[in-house]
C-alpha cells in the first residue's frame, strides 16, 4: 500500500489496516540556530539520562553524536565561506540530527524478540520491557543511531514521542524548536513543503541547498525523518548513500533454501543408493 502521493506505507505493511497518516520530521537546517532546545526537551519529556556535560573539544558540540542517551544531537560545523581565502571569514552549519525512522528498517529486521516494532504512525519504536539487550540492532543501523545503554544494557533511540502522538500532541523537540527548524506532521505534506523550501533557497542564491532522505527510491526507502542541508551530507557526518543493511537478506535466504534442498535431495539419493 502507498500514500496519496504514491509513497510507501510502512504501517500498512506492518499490519495496521486502519491507521492515521504516516507522521515524521522535516528538519530545515538552514534556520537552525543551535540553541539545543530540542535536546533539552527530548531529555525532559522522555526522561533520557543526562550525558555530554564535558566539553568535547569540538566547538560547541558537547554530545558529539546520537546514542542511547542522546536522541537528538545538534551538530555544529564551522567552515570557511570561501576555501583558500581567510579574509572571507567562516560560517556555521547547524543541524539537529535524529533517528531516521527508515521505511526499510534494518533494526526491525534483525530484532529477535520483537522489541522493535512499527507503529500505526509508520515510526519505529523500541519496547524497553521486551528488549533483551542482544545488540543485533546496533550494527544493523546504517546511520549509527541506535545504541545500548551501559546502565541497563538495552537498546534505546528516538520514539518520535510515540506517547505524545497517541494523545494528539507533537513531539517534544518540534514543540520546543523556536525557529521551526524541526517541523512535524504528515510525511506527504512535509515533503511538499520541503520541495518548495529548496526552490526558495535556490532562488535566493543558496545553490547548495538540497534534501536528504526524502527520496523513496533511495537505499532505505526514504526516511520518516528527512533533512534540508546546505552542503554535502558528509559535512554533517551523514552517509551520502545509506543502504538498509538487511537489503540482501531475502535473496540470501532464498539461496540458503535452495542449497538446503539440494543437500536433502543428495542425502535422499545417497540413502536410496545404499539400500539398493
């Protein structure tokens, strides 16, 4: 099944026959001011343990990256306006990163207990009371988002405030963002808004503006959280061409099945030959 725009419908694929529109995040980094209100709101609402209080040495980035206790991470990138010309000055690129809630989610594919599940909103959530701490999901994520917490050894990541969505509220990070850099809503509508925003920036001379993870034909089927960037993804610490790590599993299992059938057939033939 798909949306009105022909986009994949992961909730329906997960068995939600009657469900609300797929919800997600559009993060417009061009208007992020690096205030970290999203980080604070996320921790407060979700009772995520404190971390990143020590200076990392990476400018104002005290959390460095996403992890079990950092579900929103504001990246600070300082770069020259004109490389090779010190007189041109520097500029800051800021971006609030989060779990991508992939359409094709490798973390879901590898979870042996069902702790990770697809919600009716199309998002991906970890159930703390089901997670056994095996850690299979950690290397499966192409973005390095999900991690295990040392205190409980369980996997944790952004839930897109699943409890708030059920009550008709927007996620805490989007609610707290003073510039609306983090926009929340039906994914179809966000994609349309994002395309118009890129057109506006191009018209204003921001030729480097581009969308990231908005394409349903990319290696993860498009993200439930996608971004407007002002430079290449690598500049923000993001993989340029992410691919769901379990993409080849169906084909691999097919070959395993064929090989197993061949072995069984050979064993049967060998057994019959011995009887004769």
